[in-house]
C-alpha cells in the first residue's frame, strides 16, 4: 500500500484512495505540496569513511598503555580541517566481576566478587579496517583476559 501511495504521489496522481479511512482530502493536499528530499549519503558512504565509537573499560593503572595502543592503531582521529588526534573522553567508575572456574584473572581470585577502580574510555574511529585494527590493539594491550568493550556504528545526520 505504501509503495503504491508514494509512487502515485511522486507521479502526480491522486493517491487518496490508497490511504486508510481517517486520511482526508486535506491531508492529501498538504502532502502533495510538500517537497520530499531523500539523502543518498547512507547508500553511498564507503566502509573507509564509516564512523564508529569505541567504548572500553580498563583499570586505572593500564589506562595510558591502552590509550597509546589504540591511538597508534588509528583511533581518536577526528575528521575535519583541524587534524585533531588522540581524542577521547575518560571517566572514572567502579567495575565488578566474578571470575569463573576456568578463568585466569589478572585481578582477583576465581569465584570471588571483585570491585576495581576503572576508567571508561570513549573515542572515535573512522573506517572498518581501522576499527578492526584498533580493537585488536586494545585486546593486545589490555590486562584483562576478557576486556569489556563496545564498538558502535555512528550515523552522520
């Protein structure tokens, strides 16, 4: 129904008959006079320019080492004329975890609940390949057996 509606609307035909019952002639006239613009940026963006946000948690003692590793791999470079590098947001918090029976914990003991002062780091990454390199660099530099991190695709509106 919707495809027919919009096809007829763009072809200049009266799509009034395709609308649900509460839709009135007034609504049709209002829609007919609006200009529709469609962005093709999402369809034409390449994987090399896709933006990602990396968020990870690290013990305070390992903060500088992990940031150095991810920045060396390409994270934190803000696109634009300013050539900003090593951009990040860092906040303090407390992480908790209980290592399982098969764990080899860097901090704490198997089966015991641990509370650790940690830092939350957020930074930007441009490009799929760079994102993969940055995540691998984070895993290599992070002291935990299983580092906690998220990679989020960022849309540019």
